[in-house]
């Protein structure tokens, strides 16, 4: 579904003006909240001997992002202290990481994750691909502004993902089948029907057309050559370019399926990819977490709630389950 008011709901195809009636997140605005009263709860939970983690979980897990972010200013106004600093001093581990992620606006969090992904030894290409492939135009523009504002000189020389991030067309979403057929033919000619691959043609089409149009293109492509566009990309490309293009295609086809797969991979096998788990649970909790839960259950035969319960523990688990919103 996405956060843009111009994108149609993928489940019910409501018009943009009706999207407010089709909220698919798990975290909503809590009625009658006052940030000054909320920070009193946080202060009490952190003051004195020990920390009342349950009070922090109950408060933050029942407030939307736009209700959590003002707490930072309210805490400073009331107590003259930095809320983020106090949370860091009281909390530890992945629970601390999760709480701090929840205290940032979505675009500030995305910018911070992108910066972290290209710093240090190696690049977290999967993180770059996930964020750039799944956010809409307005979000990417804001992320870019925030990122540049806090960019260090050394960051400029870090390696980047080798593909073009999508710039979703934001005009009319009327699908012209004849144009969809033309684009499908261009993709076929750029890949399956030639020696080598014209990646620029894939970039030009996949990263600059509307999502409804591209869904029609994928259908026409399937009819034309009897092969799914994802399989063609995998056979024609490799490395980060292949991963980026496949992620774009998956997000166009069904964004909740893409994130269900990402969550499964984060918790499957030895060890947990906690940064991925935290990022997705925080960033999708007010967007399409209900749809992600449905797809996770359909694809893996168990609920996301059960998977998180079995793969995490303690206060970290409790707050993740708050974002999950329940079992299916």
C-alpha cells in the first residue's frame, strides 16, 4: 500500500481518497495522548534504582510514530535532559536498538540505516536495496535531503549499490495495455532476445513507470515469452544489480510478500539478522504489517508472531510483538 496518498491499496483497489478507511498497520494513534504526560511515564520508568522496562514497552508500543517523536522535545522541555541519551544509559542490546529506532521519524531512520549500511568494513547491500526499492518518491527525496545534511566527507567515497533506485511515476495510474505491451517487448529485446543484456533499458522501464503500469507489463511479458520477469532478470543479471532489480519487481508485484520473505530470512537458520528484523518491524508497523502477517502465514505455515516469539527473547521480544500486533 505504501505511505503515499496517491498509491492505490493493493488489497481492495480503493481510490486514494478512501485510503484512510483501509489502514493496514498495527500501530495507530492512541486517543487523547499528551507528550508531556507520556514523558512523565518514561522519566519515572528510568529514575531511581533499576529500570521499569515494562512501562517503557507499554507506552512506546501503544503510540504511533508521530506521537513518539514529540516526546524527545517534551522530555527536554520538562526535565532539561536528552531523552535519547537517557534511554541509551538505561537500556542495552537489541532492546535498546529497537527503542531508539522507534523514537526517530521514518525518513530519519531510513537515512540513518543507509548511512550505517555503507560505513565500516563492507557494505550492507541488502539494506540499501530494501530501502531504495520499497520507498516512494516523496520518501526517497526526503531521505536524500536528510542524508546529505548529515553526510560526512568520508561517506562520499564509500561503495554504493550498483543499480538505480526507483523513481515511481506519480501521475495518473490509468493503464494503457498497448503501452504495457510495448514496454514488455522492449524488456524482452533487452534481455532474453539478445546476446548480453541492456541493463539501461531495464532501469529505464522498471524504475520510471507507475506500479499499476508495471504490473500490466509483467503480465504481458509472461504472455509474450512464457517466462516470469523475475526469472529473466536472474538469468540475465548477477550480483547487486540482479538483487536490486528483483527487489524492485517483488515490491511492485506485492510489497507485503517481499517483506515477509525478508523477515523469514532474518530469522531463519543460525543466528538472527536483528538489524533487518528491527528495521522492518518498525518501518512497516504503520504501513502494511497486517498484510505482511497474512503473507508470512500463507508462505511459511506459521504466524509472524510465533516466529518472533521463537527467535527472540526478553524485553526485545515483548516490544517486537507489540509492533507485530497479534497472532494469526
